[in-house]
C-alpha cells in the first residue's frame, strides 16, 4: 500500500465555513482523493496532517505551533515510507497579523518546507518522497466569523499561484493550481464549500494517480 501525506491547514481539515464544525473524511478533499484512487484499483492511504491556522514558516501570535516548519521532519519520519507529500498552505500567511506578506512571501515559505522535507531523518533505504505543491484558491472578500482575521488578505494573496509555480520549477516539485478547478467559499470567502472539496479531490486524483505509478508501490518495512 502506498502512503500519501497531506500537510495543510483548515481548508483541508474541512472546516465548515462560518462555523467551527468539520466535514467527515469522505467529504473532505483528501477523503475524496483516496476514494477516487481506491476506486481506480490503487491501494492508497491518504494521511491528513492538517492544522487550523497553520502557516508555512510564520508564528501565530495567539496560538502556538502554527509554524509549519515546527516538527515537519518528525512528521515525515513518522509517516515514512511515503510515496508522495502534498503541500497546500499559504492562506494563513496573509492574515492581518502578517501585513507585509504576499504571494511571493508565501512561496518562499513553501520553498523552506520543501527543503525541510528533503532533509528529514528517515530510515536508511526509505525514499525521499516527491512533493506536490498545491496552491490554494484565491480568497474573495472575507466574511462572517473570520472577516477581521483575514482583513485585506484578498489583496495580499495576489501572485501566489505564480510564485508557487516558480518555486516548484526551481526545486523540482510537481505543481497544481487549485484555482483551475475550485473557488473559495461563497459563505466566508476563504475556506472550501462542500462541493469544492469533492471537486478538488476528483481533480487531484487525476494528478496524483500518475505520480504514484511513477513512485511505484512501496510496502512498509517491518
């Protein structure tokens, strides 16, 4: 069985927009991805490591542990062997408390995460996993419970997709722009509505399936 690690934030955790509730696994995009891959005959386990408020490399001034670099090497070590790591972060990098961050800065944060993954102390003989960088959908005007937290973020996120694509090309990663298949929530302008989770999972299945074929089947070492 091949294992895919998804390292992400609340968009992937499956928070229901303008609430503190969570979608069930099969309605979140990682669950939809696993379901599509399994239906195609692949033995795949999609492992979610998704933390609300997680940034790429910055701290949350109110909640500890939201810096994505913290503990990342250990997460790779814990979950290995991995056939793929999917990174989908950056939305929280442009919260109101990071007024100088923009799409380019988030891209630099993603680059730091890629480098961290590649130096994780995995067991000898286990593969350094390939990485798929997914750019989250561009925000519209934030509304509801998160309006103040994301004040102005719809402007600061400009250029994120282009920055991520450049980072992926420079570091030899795969890239997918979620903006090509989904949009941010109509309810809060930031997260994903339920139908968008399913659409993203289905689209990524078409991307991830061939990547797993290239990676080959990797059975856990016992």
